[in-house]
C-alpha cells in the first residue's frame, strides 16, 4: 500500500505537466487555425458585397438573406457572385448548375466541411456522405422508394393522417370564436407524424386535437436547428471548441441528439425482436440489407429530416400564396370537381396524376418558395464554370434555387408573379428543365423521394382546399425566414379557418 501511494505521488507532477502541455498545445493550435481561417476569408475585403455582409447593412433593404443574394445575383452579368469573406461562389446560372450537378459531378461532392457540420446528427446518412457510401445508399433507396407498393403505402399513411387528424383539427379551429391557427405548426406536426410512421413505423401523435408536445419532435427540431447554426459561426473552430468543452449550444445539441438516438435505438431493437420481414416502413426494409445498428440509425434519421421539413415548408408557402390568389384556389376546386366524385373526400393515387392544374400550382409555389433555398458543394480541384468563373480548389460552390425562381433572365418579366399557367400546355402539365428548376436537385443527386413528397403535398392541399377557406391573418406581411436547413417562416403562419358551406 505504501509503495502504491508513493508511486501515485511521484506520477502526479508528470500528469500535471502533460495536462499543461496538452492545454497549451490546444490553445496554440486554436490560435493558429483561427489565423489561417481569417487569412483565407480576407476580412479586409472592401468590396460592396463583403462589406454589406460583415456590417449587416443589407438588412436596411431586405428582410431575408436569400432576398439580398437574389438582388446580387440579378445584378451580376453572369448570374454568379463570389463572397470573399465566406469563400463562397454563389450562382443562379442554369448552365453552371448543370455543370456542378451533372457534367463535373465528381469534382463537386458535398465535401468534408458540410459532412462535419451535420455529422453528429446525420452520421453516415445519404445526405451527408459521398463516394461508395453514397452510391450504396442511393441504389438501396432508389429500389425501395421507386416501388409502387412503397408509394401506395406512403399514400395510405398520408390519407389516414388527413382523415383522422388534419381535417378534424381544422374543423375544430373553424368552429371556435378565435379561430386563428398557426398553419406552419400544423403542417410540421402532420408531416412529422407521417414521416415517422413511414420511416420507423412509429406514431408520435403530434397532430392530436390538443396539439401535444412531443419530446421526440422537440429534440429533433432542436438538433436540426442547432446543427444548421453551426454553419453560421464565424469559424468552425468556434463550435468545435464549444463541443469539446460541452458548453452552450453544443451542450444542447448533444442532449437533443441523445434523445433522437435513444428513440432510434429503441425502434431498431424492437424490430429485431419482433421481426421486420412483414413490415413496410423504411427501417424494416433497410434492416433486410444492413446489420449495423448505427448505420441504420443514420440512414433512417436522414430520411426523417428530408421528409419532414421539406413537405411542411412547401405546404406553408403554398397556402400563403393561395390565400392571396383566390382565382387559383377556385381553379383547383373546379378541376377537382371534374376528376373526383361529388361525395369523395380524399383523392386517389390515380386521380392525383390527372390533376394537372393542381400540380402546376404546387410547382409554381416551390419556384417562388423552394423548401431548400440553396445547396452547397465543395470543389475538389481548380475549375472553370461555363460562365467563365474560376473556382479554386476547396471553394464552397452554392447554387441558389430561391434566387433562380426570381430571375427575369430565366423565367421572363413575370417571374415574380404566381402563375400556375406557365407550367401548362393545352391544359396539361409540362415540366421544365431540372437545371433551370433545381428544387429537387438534379443530375446524379436528384431527390429520390420527389414523387412521394409531391403526392403528399397535393393530397393535403386538395383535402384542405375542398373543405376549407384558409386566409392568412396578415396577407401583406411577406414571409421572413429563420436560419435552418429548410425554409421555415419566422413566427409561423397565423391563418383564419372557415369551413365551406357548399
């Protein structure tokens, strides 16, 4: 015992020295990395765009950062700009978009800077990886999501959620004296219930009449929000140090992700014990090919993120626009009356395909308000874009669907108008070039869940439009977006709900 105590006493100074050396090295490394980062960003850049960004002077004229970017891109002769302080080349040029997403796809991966930011939440999920892992998940997801059975299963889930929860909730709101309802919150709850059932076979019951607080939904929202805010830090080193010390937003993020992981692990273990061969949810389908629990968790959480927020965002902006365009609303109702039976409450899969005007209205809504306003890649090697822009290795390259939808050079002089008719030829819907309209991405990374998401959006939109009049409380207030992975309206979308009498 005496020998043990003596040895411990002798080792103490050595431990203290090692701790001091480690701490000193960490501080010096932090300062060195910060210096390199600052030098690369060129904070002394005095160009108008960089100065406006750094001083936030753009807020004098624009409510949203995306609107300021749109202004800059519209003024650029090539439709491309470069913000030196961010090391970011931003483009609204369809030729550049095709080059990035298709022609030189190999040179513009998601990149390590992006995957590190979302790594704690998405892990090795499909939206956060490149190379072989991405190709494996892509092929597997393409096989599963492309099947008719999975599309019908998704529609069954959505139809049940509409009939049993969404319609009763809106009817309840319509019958109250103070019938103001946050429609964005309703759609987020709806899509979370639907995507959880589709992904995990789990019903979080967020859209019950009493609008309960879901611990899982709250944790998932917080994890998504704080992960996205990492990208707003002046340097990645800031949030990495906070994560190392487990303080502030990183401590909150860790707690939220732990809750998400806890639920995912519980669902995976339940499936393993109960069997999964006869289940239709994504988790069960993927378990037939993957026996790595962590990998399964990453894949399914990625689809959960993509399917929840994008659909809710798309529906929110759709009804904001519809509230201001009653003629479009009437045209949707008239078209549905010709396709659906008089007493039919919900649309069938076959009928959805015949609703060309509704499809055009949904596409037009997302042209002006895409759920994902921009998407970034990182150049592997030096390159030159088709418009002549030089891209240095390691540069962040961003294409901007929000700005592209508002470009006169792309959509004509009426680009700011909500006109579903621009998508119709002789009454039938005709899609545009996906590189002109990259709302669902395009090329090799085109959204695999596109068809399922569109059917969900159109089913919800039609069910609500046929039964209710939805009017935004303050139609003159343009949407202001909160920072995040998808377009979320700050303060929600307060609406008045009225049941139709006819």
